[in-house]
C-alpha cells in the first residue's frame, strides 16, 4: 500500500525525447500564429523594412548614378535593410512580448504546466527567426523583380541563412530587456535601443557616408557586424575578417544571455523563494 501511495504521489517525470521535441515544436507553432495575428507586430515587423527599401532602394536608387563599391544601390540595401528587419523582428518579438506576459502573470501559468521550462523561450526565438526569414525573402523578391538585382541562388540562400542566424544575438538582447523592463516601458526602451543602433551601424545610410565620429562608434555595435557579414555575401563588404564579425556577435549573444539568465533567476526566486 505504501509503495502504491508513493508511486501515485511521485509520478514518473521522465519524458521521451520525441515527445519533448513535439512540445517544443507545438509551442513554437502557436507562438508564431499568435504573433501573426498581432497586427501591430506582424505588419510593422514585415512592412517597415520593406517600406524603407522601396523608398530608398527602388525609388531613389533608380535615380542614383552608379552604385556603392561596384554593387548597385538596390543590391547593397538588401543586406542592410535585411539586418534592420531582423533586428526588429527579434527585439520586439522577445522584449516587448516577454515583458508584457511577465506583467500578466503568463509565465507563472506556463511554469505551473508540465511544459519544459525553456520551450517558452525557444518558441520566441524560433518565431523571431521565422519572421526574420520572411522579411529577408521579401526584400530579395522586391530586389530581383523590381530592382533589377541579379544574385546567384546559392548567394541568396547564404544571405538568408546569415541574416536568420544573425537574429540570435538580438533575440538574446530582447530576452534581457524583457526581464528587466516593465510591460509598459519595454516597447519604448526597445525603440530607444533599436533605432539609434540601426542608424549608427550604417543600416539606413551606407557606412562610408556616415559622419566620422559615427563610423568610429559603429565598429563596436553588433548590427554593424551582422550587416558586414551580409554585405560580404553580395560582394559589398569592407574586406574585414568574417571570423571577427562572428566572434563579436557570439560574444554579444553570450553577454545578453547571461543578463537574461540573471533576470530569469531573479523572477524564479521571487516566485518560489
């Protein structure tokens, strides 16, 4: 009897790997569908970089004489506005939503369920990467169909892969912001980081046209390094080492994940301590 009671009181907590992966996949699926239905997120994330590209790439770019470093302006702006779009999808998809759901107590509900704790965060990262891929693919489509951009399929695939992988540092930054910002302040704080970083990294204006003091700052900013990796794919990079760019992005990711972990543990201590 005692054995039976003990068995009932302490159910088997071991879950097969296949079932765990299914849970992660379903959580990511429904996170994507939720954000797709949030018009404020989905429409701004997708159409904001496209609008910039149409205005400065397709409209003004056609009036530009020549290109930048031997690459047409319409081609040059795909990696830079692609980086801009990836940043937006990642930061707002993690920071604002995480802060809002923390404020609503949704994380407590998730923790009370048998779902693996990190499925929630993985879903947000996957969702942000999917939206990032959509933005980059649409930019490529606009460039090829309306901007006269010629790019080999292998280079196009490499560009998409580079930018989608580059979403990870900004997802990590978003998680850190989401754990330390309040539900109402998170969108404003995210914008205060997102927009200046974009300008200073040469995402709106080509790097060589930025003021000297901004160019000196840009080399320390993560979006600059991601944009240079993407520009190198289309032959418009500055000739710097790709390994250095990846090292900076990986170091930045680890730093942000460390900050997010501190915030996570702080919330856990408040909840269960």
